[in-house]
C-alpha cells in the first residue's frame, strides 16, 4: 500500500503539474475562473475585496481586480513582511501605476501608494493555492503567510480560493495553524465548503 504524500511531496507534484500549463492555457482557465467569481453572489454583494496579485503559474487575478475597480469596489492587495512572515493589506486604486515586483517577485504596491487597511474590512478574500481538498484545506508555498492572515481575522468574511479543478487532491495533511477555505472557485464552478466565521 502506497503511503500518503506529505505536504512537501504534494506541493512538488502540484507545482510540477502546474508548470505543464502553457501561458495561453493558464490564461483561458483563469478567464473561466474569473467569470465564475464575478457571477457569484459573494462577489456581487461585496463592497471590499481582498485579492492576491498573481505571480507566474497562479490563477491570474488581474481581470478580477480590474473588473472590481471599474465596478467601484475597493480592492485590498497583500504586502509581504518577510521579517515576521506575515501579510499586511493596502488599498489599490490603479493597477497599472501602483504595482511593482516586491518580495519573491510578487507584484506589490510601491511605497508611495501604500494605503494600509485591515483585512477585517474585506467582505470577500481571494486566496491563492497550489492544491486544495474537498474539506477546504489548501496547500500554499509553505511559508504560511495567508494562513496567518486568515487566522487573525475575527469578523465575518467569505474566503474563496482560486484554483483549477486539476489541483484538487484527496486530502491535504492539515496542521493546527491551517485555516480551511469556505469556498473554492475553479474554471468549472464554485465549490462551497464551510460557513463564514463569526466574530
């Protein structure tokens, strides 16, 4: 009997599979994810949305962010704090002008455009993932940035992972600091998993 994969092996396998996608394929799949997100009641009802800014290989979020800004929604994007392995969030108002490669090559707001906002203000939080399971547990890059940020919020917010159907795995080994997602949006549909957290 084959032993279940640990997080490291599972992450390596998922990243290898993701790298097999061409830029064109990922763009098409990301567009389909975006259509499902912006068609959802959670998105339509949200006035403040926190979203990661995608780096290479991740489900792209540029379209969602631009659509949100045009719709008059407030957009919060992460700013990494490597010294504390944590994230803060800043309001983004101009996608083209305000972002530049930051830590780990991830686009982040330039210092002069930093507008700190508590993640607690977000109605909807879009979360990156490398893999996910049906219980809502996600596999990230192993640093714990998003898990720490999600664990710290104590108000009602919908968390939605953005991923691909092919990234679904049978079971991700969870640790006590892992925070399960409430939903996952893929190119096929949105899967609702858990209830909103309450204060």
